[in-house]
């Protein structure tokens, strides 16, 4: 039976989803459809959320369903499905179906045969666990590529390439990712510091200037310490960059530039952990983009830093 009550709550969700879409999620009809739905799920409520959950639970069935069938299976109405389509950046249900069909078709042709949604059991053999992890990471990488706004990456790279100083803020697992980025930037001569202690980070952020850049990393975009440090940097005129999985999170809302990542959680590896590889991919892309824009300086710095540590490597080891 169709739940007619849900339409009254859908209006608010549509507003939220539209705002989410304006934060820079690309709306190509055949690219990243399921990634957009997964990313926007946390921002949807009521009837729209039920439609999203049903689409994600069985994308191939959704691609085969009529609008009435999808409404019935999700316990909503055709009008709600139409609103969901528009919230996801499509003109109508036909465009959504084509987008899902194209994406699931690409997944099959790419050999993604492992059921990512299957729970990993304590008794599963390591071969099965390895397949699950690789499949989840592969899908997360592709989803991140579909969600990522390369114009935002370009803006961030230009800002970092011209910065006097780069501060990188993060906590827990995000701090580890930030340290990787700080190490990469240092190797090409960019003055970068990674901070995970809020007191030290706030003190450093307070000394930033308009020519500087601050990068805040948080998958949820809800980490209070990271938000506070990035906000302090922004108040001093620094260009602020957020790396997060949620484009309407508090961290994203206060940043000048937002870089979006996707994740594929599995049993024993929730979102915060599964987001790490996509985060590293985006930061690696950003690092290379900075190196491209500072080629001569970066090449000379990388050569000097490689020579400086060469004496501490085993004979015959590559640099």
C-alpha cells in the first residue's frame, strides 16, 4: 500500500536535497547517479529518503521499474518519485532510469561481480574478504571521480601553489591523511604543516594571512575541532578548503572550496575508515596539480629532498 502521509514531509527534504545539489555535485545524467544518491542520503528525510534507500538497495530493479512500481515498492507516490528525481538533478523519471541503467551496465562490464552490500562474516575466508575490500574501494574510487568537481580541485591547486603557508587540519584518521598530504607538499617545496591538536592548530590558524591556505579534512564534516581550526583560519583571511564526504556539512558550509569524496562501508570497516583511500586519491590529485603549477620549483625541490635522504637507503635501493 502507498503511504500518502509521506508527501507532507517530502517538501522539506526536497529543499535540503536541492541545496545539497547546488553545493557542486555534478548532475550529468549518466555519471555518478548512485554516488549522488548515496552522498545525498543523509540529507534526505521522510518519503524521499525511502525512495533513495530503495534505489540503492537494488539499482537494476529500479532501472527496470515504472514510476508507479517504484513508488509502490518504496511505499511512496509517483509525485514523490518525481520530486526525488528533480532533487537528484534529473528532469524526470525517464532520465533517472537511463542514468541508473548506464551505471549498472558499466559496473557489470567492468567486472564488479562481488556483492558489496553483503555483510562480511567472521568466518569468511580471506579470499572473500579481499574481494569485498577491493570491490568496495574500486566502487568508492569511481564514485569519488563522479562526484569530484575538477574546477574546485583547480581552484585549490592554484591557491596552494601561490600560498606562503599551508595549514592542514584533521583529527584521528583524518589527521593521518593530512600528514600524508603535508609530507607530499614538503617534498616539492611547499611550506605546509599538519595539525591534529586543537590548541596548536588554533594558534597556528590565528597567524595565517590572506595569502595562506587552510585545508580541513573530515569525512563527516562534523568534527568540532577541525571545524574550529578551519573557521579560525578563514577569519584571518586564509583561503579555506574542505575535504569531506558531505557537501552540506558544517565543515563544507564554511569553506571557500569543497572537495567531495565517496565511501563504501563494509563490515568491520565503517564509513570513516572506508573513506581513507578516496581521500588519499583526491589529495594525490591535488598534490600533482600543485606540482604541475610549480613545475620548476617542485622538480628542483624534489631532487634536493631525494638526494638529502639518499645516504640513508640500502645500497641499490630506488629513491
